[in-house]
């Protein structure tokens, strides 16, 4: 292949002429973590247990606990070596690695933070062992990354990407805080514990089956033909009430349920997955999804949408039949009791909660764009197409 002037072809791809391909074994001391230090283990960081313990887990960056012992230095890299292989994390403080977690301590001219980004974006580890998939220190030591000639440029790249990570972390925390706010508001507003200004009077108690009907209309695509808006379980995002796509029916599609704009769709298969959506257009959906029609003289569809989102409703819907494929039982749910204010108050409550949902959607869209920006930056900076110094 032709390589444009100023660049060269290497085993890790096309890079600038002044960049080098550097093997990990030449620039890091690589070793595996050991057993959990049970003689000195705490779930809380303190003066007695100041050092974090990291394992192969991805959740919470692999944090297992805290200990009085330290085994690895700050400014090192950890790489998951069992389960999900090859995830690199930069460690900015001394720590204790366990469960064969691999540690790369710098000894040469590769900046650890830069290398962390390069490993996660540019390195694809292959599995050489049989049985349980795992990586070993000698295996990792054979891999290489492309790097600028000076640690100053490496640090500049890492700093730029770290700034984007800090922005993403801030957005994640803001989204989590907003979700907690929504959860608290739901518990208060949907039970009448907190009333919106201007509303008074007692709420009524109704059984779900008295104000909600289960739409039972079905179509067979093999007979009725094509429908270009079909919702399957995978198209409803878990826990957000949002769609992540849709499909079309074909002559080979299975039986489908019909829904109309204003119906509330609720995934009856594994109700704990929290899959629900307030339909804004007509369509068809999987028969694993309930199509709930509110009796509009007494129940607002938007209020019903918020009700099916509550912990209490999810818990009741999870009293299911079937063990391997648990499905919610309408015979149970039709007797489910709900507190209902007048329609005007239902509309006001739903509007408040919908505003929070809209704010969440805006924040999540911003986070998605920031993630895409980071991905683009890595493609430019980690290949030398864009230079910072």
C-alpha cells in the first residue's frame, strides 16, 4: 500500500516517521497480582487501610476493598487478565493487585497514562491459553504500541484525552444525580405524599383492571402483510422509557400485538428489566409486550406511563409465572391497587416528571456526543494524524 510522505508502515499500522513502535516488555515491569490480603482487609478507606485493592472486575474500576499493604506503585497500569480480557486502567496511587490482575510498572520511555489509552484503543489481545481465557505477563510483554518520540508529547495526548474523560465523568455523575431526583419525585408525587401547588382533596384508590384495559388485538404478518413500525423487546431501552430502534414485519414474522398512539407498552417478559414506552404513534409489537390502554375518563396515559415506572409496580409485575422465562400475570396485575388524583392533577404530575425525563435525555445525548468526540480524538491522536506539540 502507498504511504503518504512523512509516514511509515509498521506492524501496528501507519505512523509518523518520527514515531516509534515500542514493546511493552522493554518499557514496563509486568507481573500478576496475588491473593487477597485477608489479614488486612477493609471495605472502607482509612489511615489504617489506605491502599486500594484492585481485581479483574470491570465494575467500579475493579475496586475490591482497601488494605494496609502496598505492592504496586502509583502511575502504573493494570490490565484485566481473566474474564473480560485486556481492559487497561491507569492507577494514580499505590495499590494492591489481586486475582492475577496484571500490572505494568513503567521502567522506560512510555508514559503510563498514554499507554493506557493506547492499549484500550489500539491493542487487540489474542487468547493463547486453553481452558479459562486469560492473559499472562509474558504474553502482554510481547505486544507493542506506537508512540511519539518524547514523553512530553505522550503526556500532552494523555492530558487531552483525560480532559474529555473528566467531562464524561462529570456528565455521568450529573445523570446519576438527576435519576435519583426523578426516583424521589416519583415516590413523593405518585403517592400523594407531596402535592403540587394548587391541588388539594383526597385521592381515590382504584384497581388497575378498572382503569386500564389490556389491548388484545393481534395481527399475523403472514396474512396481513408488511408493517414498517414494529417494536420488539430489544428496541425498548432498559429503565429509561425510551426506544433505541424499531424494525419491520415480514411474511415470516410471528404473531404481533397492535398498539395505538397513547398506549403504554410494558415488557411482561422479565418485568425486572423495566422495559416500558409511551407510544407516540401506531404500530405493532411483540406479544411479550403488554399493550396497556388507559380509560381516559379517569386515567391519563402519561400518568400511567409514570406509574409503570415505579419500584412498587415493577415488584408486583415480577410476581410471574414460569421459571426460565418469567412473565408477568395480568390476573395478578388487574387487582393491583393505585392511588389516583383527579385528571388535572395527574396531568400536572406527569408534566413535572416528563420535564425531568427530558432533562435526562438531553444530558444523555450530550454524553453520547462527548463519547463520540473522544473516539474521534483517539483515532487522530493515537495514530499521529493530529499532533499537539
